[in-house]
């Protein structure tokens, strides 16, 4: 599976230390990068920790991703390039949140299906919906997230 972490723990610790030091001097590119990367990593951790969970967890994950989307959206970033990444990640997490909510609801419908031909058809249809929705979301949003993450890391590692 994908490893969505954009920075390793040692670099993260150093980055946070630098960010705290620089924050006292103003809102630098480094501190803005760190805030955005931290918020994105929180969303990626939610996804990694909740893969394959049941309906209630899926619906909760969808809501948690909405919250992450909002927290990324609320970041006050002055750097125009970081604002672009911010918008990109808001779109990615919003797409994932919606896909997971759709799949969670479809999974919930399978639990209420009757033991009949109609019920089995409902289960079959829901499984197809789940598979299609999650596969599509994983492919598009996952690839976008990886690309944006790599670009963000590259941009943030450039000197000011």
C-alpha cells in the first residue's frame, strides 16, 4: 500500500523546531509549509488507520476527513504557491470524504438487505457501488495526493 507520509520523523522534528523558531520572527515560508504538511499528514493518517473498517467507522472517517478539509481550508497561508497546494489538498480530501461516505452508506444498505432475490440483488449492487467508488477515489485522489505531496515537499525544501 501507499505510504502517505511526506516527511520522516527526524525531518519532521527538525522542521517543527525550525518552524517554532522562525514563527517568532514572522510567518515564513518554512512555517507555512510545516502547517500545511502537518494538516495533510493528519488526513493521511486517518485514512491509513481506518482502511477496511466497518460502516460506522467509514461514516466517521468521512466526517473526520471533512474536518481535516476544513482545517486545511482555514490555514492562513500568504505564499501564493502554498495557497495552490492548499486548494489542491482541500479538493483531494473532499473527494475522498465523499467517496468514503458513499461507500459507507452502500455498505450499510447491505446489512439491511432481506434474504431474497431482491435482497441479494441489493447486496450485489451495493458491492459494485462500493468497489467502483473506492477504486475510482483511490486512483484519482490517491495519485493526486501523491503528486501534490511530492511537489509540496520539493517546493518547501527550496531555500527561501
